[in-house]
């Protein structure tokens, strides 16, 4: 799952650890302690574009997606997660065929 975090203030940048903790907090708020223990991995994170590549089991995709949707503020600042791509194959998330330039 490829996601992007959009914050109202563009100067605010989260580190990879802060982003993962923010997602865990969202899971905990929606699903309780069981949700906070939900297994997902932050495989790749670009601080400048605030785009992340998350690995999640298929059975937990809806739970993760719903918790990301309901996260509406970070440190009293409005924010939103945009889901850019979803695929059962990590290789499919590594590139975008629409951005491919052929010589």
C-alpha cells in the first residue's frame, strides 16, 4: 500500500518513526489495544514528499485503510492520508507505468 500524508502546514515533516507511531495511534483509537498490535511494516518513507510504502497482510488491509481515513489531525493540525496505490505485489508498487518514459 502506497500512501501520502498531506498536512495543512507544509513545513511540518514527520520522520519514519513518527509516521509509524501516528499510524499505530490511529489503529489504537479505532480498534483499541488489539488494533495497536496489528502487524504492518513501513518499508520505505520519503520525508520530502511524505510518501510511504506500507506492507500489510491482506486480511488487515481494510482495518489499516479505515484507520488512515479517520486520522484527521496531527498535533492539532488538520491532515489527511491519500492512498496512492494498492497491490498484492510489492514489485507493482515500486514503479508507476504511467510515469515510464521510453527512448
